[in-house]
C-alpha cells in the first residue's frame, strides 16, 4: 500500500502494468494500463510516472512485459529481443540512475539464467520485477524510520518537488521521512514548493499529503528564502535522482537554490534516497548527466501559452547541489554524513 488512502503509483496486473497518470493530478485520478514495454517506455518519457525509484520499478516491469511477449525456444533469440527492450527503456530519461540500476539487475539475471528453459527464464524475470517493487516499499519504510529521528515534534519541514509515494513504489523517500515522523506521533507540518515548471510540489506533494491527513501548505518557489528568514522552517528534506560518490546530489531543478538558502539561514538540509540512487562510479556531481526537457513545459501551463511566441527558454530538469551544502544523506542502511566519500562507501560495504 502506498499511502493511508489507498492510491497506488504502479502495480503489476494480469492485463499489464497499471500506473497512476500523474500528469492529470490533482484534477483526475486515472490509471493507465500498459501491456508492452514500448508503452511503459513512453509512460516514463512523458512523465505518466516519475521519480527515480518509481522509474526503476517501471523499467523492471516493462522488461518483464517484454519477457512475457517473446515467443521463442532459443535463448540467443530471447536474449537478443530482451536487449532491444532494455535499450528502449534505458533511453527514456538520462539522469535518474535507478532506471539503469533496475535494467542492469534484470539484464544480469537474464545472463545468469543462460542455458535454462525459456519458460523458467520468463517467470524469473517477472518475479525479479515484482521483487524490485516490494523491496522499494520496504526500503522506503526503513529510510523513513532512520530519517524520522532527525525531525522534532512541532517542526515545519520544507520539501521541493515530489519525493513521496508517487515517486516510488510506495511510501516515499523525503515524504517517507515525514510520513514516518507523523505516524510516530510527532506534530509535523509541511511547506511544499510548487516546483516549476512541472509543478510536482503543488500538484503531487500537496495531493498525497492532503489525502493522508498530513498538514501541508503550498508556497511558490521564490517564497522559500523569505519564509526561512522569518524562522518558520526548521528542517528541509528532499529526494534525489542521482548522488555521486562524493555526496553531490542531483535533484529537481531549484534544489540547489533551496540548499544555498538553507546554508544562509543555518537550517539542516537533508537528502533521502535509497542506495540504488547512489552512483559510486561518478566521482562528483559534474559527471551527472542533466536532462533537458521540452520547452513546452515552460512556455505553457496546460494548453495555455504564457511565454511570448518566439522567445527561447531553458528547461534543465535537474540541478546539482554540492556536498558541502548537504547536512546528511538518509538511506535504508542508515544516515551518512561528511565526508561522504567515506560514509557512502561504508554503507555499501555494510
């Protein structure tokens, strides 16, 4: 279960992979069903589903759909067709490392099963996708319990973008920390940055917290500094799409600005992310690929154009917050603090 109110982000059904269409929230709660990996890939690309952990789960389920559809008794032919699906899913969004982590996990299992019966391989790939789904929910709950210890009764917590049940298989990363603190009896209230241009905070964070009865107020992105200066924010918790080995954090565009403001006002800035979001192959944040999305997300709100026709815009989907601005990184294995090159590596060792 993803939340107390019973909505879910993604689910494996007999007829295919069901996803809550997050583009339509909060006005409509619509579930789309995809019966092939091409549909899942397009759902990831078009942000029907978004959030690094949820994208990873979707990619695994998309690969499982491909496995179910392939009809051959030859392992080589089966593997070749699976590679096509893996590449199509991997090409959807470049920044969220969970996407590639999940695909490599499915690819690795396929290699391990070389020589086996195709029906057995097909069943194993489906089971692996379902395991990734279940593990993500359990990981989020463990992360939430660790992070809840950092929040005090009465805290007002600022968050940016959406790192909740909607961004994961269930429960959430940053919002999982908030949920766990709230469920433990702490009186926590949330300020949600609207998060332009896709408005994940205004549309999604506010929607799921409100459904769960957690006090939430939406603010525009450019209000955060003023509210911090008034002493109305005690903690900041955000998610991540990729974390480099040194603790540099790629998250939704605008996160870096929030971190700078937090540093200026001496407010703890926490990042909540599973180990699958940490990319130890990248030494620092300069190596993280940053996705550039369509200009339409900036020039339009819905069908209405708000930027003069012909005026160019920029739309990087993410920015990188340097590790020096991060108070701690909350994972399912514990809480890492500087120096991150040592503490993050130690978590993987554990």
